[in-house]
C-alpha cells in the first residue's frame, strides 16, 4: 500500500547511487548477502540483550541494501535474474524473522507474555509471502492486503527503536498491531485466491 506510493520516488532517488555501486564493481547479489548478514547479526546480537535502539540503528543501516540491490539488478547489463529474485525473496524472509526472533528471545528471557504476540507476528510474516508464492504457482496475482512487507517492517522497527528510547507500551502496541494486521492480510490474501479459483 505505502510502498506502491513511495516506490517511484525512492527509486529515482537511489538510482544514481546504484549506478555508482555497479561502476565500482559491487554486484546486486553481493550487496544482498552483505545486508542479510548484517541484519541477522545485528538482530541476534543486540535485541536479545535489550539494546533495542542501537540494534535498530544497525538493522536499518544494513536493511538499506534491500532498497539498492533490486535497483542495481534492474539497471545492470545482466538485468534481473531468476536466481537473484529468488535469493532476494528468500533472504527477506530470513532477515524479517531474525528481527522478531531477536525480540522474542529478549521477551522470553524477561518472562514477558508479549513474546506470544511476537511469535504470532513471526508466523503471519511468513504466511503472507507464502500465500502470494503459492497463488502465483496457480497464475493468480496476489499482492493485496492491508499490510505488506514494507508496512510490517516499518511498524516493527519503529516500535522496537522507540521502546529502546524508553517510550512506554510502544513495543506492545506495535507487536499487537503487527499481529492483527498480519492476520487480516493473511485472510485477505486467502480470499483473493479463493475468489480467483472459483
């Protein structure tokens, strides 16, 4: 929803940087791997320790690679490859999960019941892209839903960072919001597929 509005403007802004990266020999897949390793390492190091703000700063920095690798692939001489697309999609699932797993570890160690909500968010975060992929195997376009990946990631990182700054209840509000929006999006996509198959 939000990404479809902002994506054209963001793409125009980052294209010159992407061109420069290609000129100095950085590859889209290489950038994808560096970003993934950075996000996973930062999430699983800082978040279980309760260092939510500084952890999110590192996660955000490495997550920026996700903005650039797709643009780099599109403007490169080789273009977007099926392997690159598969790799990017798979790593998105890994990085998104690592962020929530890091938070869940902290909450479990703190005996905070919010960890159950985080686990629901983790599951719905995996189900949303799975439903899309399964639908596309039936030649059904299934990109709808109230909360796609950019929205979910933005809510998660904002809630985690603000909690790290001491804002009361923001983590609980953010995780509950993600859980509810994730469940709604799963249902919406299931309805899209059911309607298309009838």
